[in-house]
């Protein structure tokens, strides 16, 4: 019998090739002798592959025994031993290409049909044991025939926006690192909330529009570029933030492979909302309160003061007639009649003077007490046509009632905290501010937080938000 010696890993670098990950099975091909005698239970083990794998084990242990284990870590074959970093096989060689090994009859009956039919049988290992303690030193997962081994590589932009088309920025390389061709290989592009593509809840993985292609055939060792001719597109519904973009080959695990670990390649992508031309928040609950006795004047929206009257001028013309004018108004003012309960816009006259041209505004007036001779104790204007508008590019902020400004700019601040998130604060507010989400189209009141930060508790407000795209 010819003695066969395998060297350590360095001596077999050309034969073994690069080391894959420990979880990726290696090929240790086996065949059944064509003219085997009944009851001999012999298996022919590919000698070159066994030498390569034995060399890897020998590099991990100077001495020990080499055995083939099944899925229950039970020894099927004692193949040889390692001495001084070299391994020797205990069975004879056949045709200079195989090692003829004999297994127990029950193991042969279990293995032989799978080897003949090339059925996927996993869980086998080639292992090195300490020859004295029998403790495991190192093991390599193996399969008994060559298979395809698909690997993917994804190149893509790291920034995108909902609804954006990505092609041709996205390119996919599909490679077959195995020894057999693979047919009808499906390739999907997915987006996920985390990097566990296909491992979390089904709803975590979002298919990209036009993000599926099928490669009819890829030969062993071949690499192909996968084209998405119709153009990939991120769904409009993908929320902004850090997401993961991934390419998945054979997502249904239809193709038998050496390993599935390299079928997915993922990386993070930042989804940002483009800066809008403007956004508007409708404030239908806005009211103006005035108490004539002390000239207490304020404008309130959803129980929040948005003006304390310090940037307004007030004048009582009669017990039932009052004029008000914001400091930014020029050439007009408002006049309130608490008896007729009407509000007029007066132009062509000086403030706190009679005359001019009036235009009824249709503002609802609520009055408490008063008469033609006696001022009321309180009146309220229901400012239904009130809205907040911000133009980010110009940094122009407007708070309007009936298309007239009702605030003084230095009293307000706006912060863009995220691409889609704006925070607004008035100088009169303590311990809270408003937050506008231009992606969700929502407005919230944030309490117990720091302005222009992620801190605080947000409660949604019943305001309509309209976003104008550039």
C-alpha cells in the first residue's frame, strides 16, 4: 500500500485555495466503487480534497486523529492521524485519486443512496481530535459532492429619498464560486429596517420597485453583472432614517449550495426627505381674546399663547368699537364692533381715526356684557383662516390670519432637526415647542424636551400639514 502524507496548510496553498468561513461547507467528494464486492461497504474519498482539508487540520494541531463525523458528532470514519504537523491516512489509495475507506454496514446503507443520487446531506465534518483526551481540536464542515455556491456584491448610493429612482447607481455582481452551474437564479433588491435581511419579521423587508431579475444560468467560476433594466425605485412609503439596502440571491433557497451565507450582501443607506419649497400648518382653533378693562390682549391656538399683544396697537373708538393693528401692518387695520359683532378691515385712514374704506371680514365675534354705552368685559374673535407657513430655502417664517401677519419675527425660532423634521418655538413658550413632520404630514406638541434635539414627549395635534415640493 502506498503511504500518502499531507503537509500543513502552507505546503498546500495552491491546492487548497483561500479559506472560506468556518460555517461554509467544503467539498469532500465521495464515490461508490463500480465493481464493489457485496458487503465490503467501501467508499472512495477524493484524495486531493482530503489532503487539502487535512493540511488545514494539521496547521491547527501538531498531533491528533482525523475522523469524519455525522450530524450527531458520531464518528463514521477514522481516516488517519496527525504527527508533527503532518497527516497520514490509514486506507489504501485507488488510481492515485481516491482513498478507499470502509464504513459500518448501517452507515453505508444510510450514506450510499445520497451519494449516488447527490441528495443534499449536511451536518458532516472532518475533525481533528486529541489522540489522548479525545477532545475536539478543530473541525471543517464538508459535503460529499460539488455544488454551486452563489455570492453577491452590491454597489449603491449611500443617500437617497423616498420615491427616488436608483438605476444606474445600483450595480450587482453575481458569482458562482462552486463547482457546478446554477440555473434560473433569482436576484432581489430589498430594503430593511435592520441588517437581518430575511431573518426578521416579513414586514421588515421592503422589495424595491423593479428590483427583481432572474439569471438563466451561471457557470461554475463565472461572474456576471445583473442589470435592472426597468430602473430601481425606492417606494414612496419608506420612512426617512437609516435603512439597509440588500441584494439577495436565490431568496427561496431553491438551489442546493455549498453555503447560503454569501447569498446576501447588505449595507446601510440614509433615506432623507428633500427640502420642500414650503410647508403650511392650518391653525383653525386660533382665537383672539381682549378684555377692555385692563387692555389685556392675547392670541391663543389650541390653548397655546402665540401672541401676548405686545407687538399690537389697540384703540377704543367707542364703548363698543375697537381698533387693532399689528406693528407689521401698513395702510390698514381691523375694527371690531361688539354690538353688531362684526370685524372690518379699514384702509385709507390713519389708525385710531375715523373714516377710510371698510371691508367686512366675516370673522365670528363672541361678546361678554357691554352695550352702546358700556364696554364689554370681554370679546373674542374666532380666527378660522389662520396658518403657519415656512419656506426653508429663504428661511421665511409666516404666521398669518386672513393672509395678514399676526406675529413679530424675533419672537419665533425654527430648527430643521432632520431632513423631514422641523421644530418651531415662540419666545412665550416654556418647556414645550411644536414639531412638524413633513414626511408624515403631522404636527405635534413636544413637552419636557430641549429645542432642536430629539428629547421630549411628542403628542400629535389635530392640525393639517401641507407640503409644497420644489
